[in-house]
C-alpha cells in the first residue's frame, strides 16, 4: 500500500520483540517473519484500524506507530 494521509506507519522495536508473530498474523503482507520468527516490516504504511489492532495485540509491546 503506498503511503497516503489515511495510512498509519508501523515499526518494530527489535529489543522488545520476543517473536510471538502476532503482528505478522494481524498485518499479513505488511509484516513477514524471518527464519527465527521475528518480524520484518515489508510495508510500513498500512490501514490505520489494522495498525492500531496489531499494536494493541502485540504481547511484547514491541510494535508501534511511527509519526
């Protein structure tokens, strides 16, 4: 998804991340998991509602919205 005024930008704090994979399940395509189960952000601009849900569901609180 190209960046637009309606898009939210997500990022992962790699220090806090514990590799649960909830972000990749919540934002498929935007976030993929590496071979160890840690997220790689492929597309940081995502739908705001989906981004907010992914941030809320992250068990390690490692996913956040960028400004």
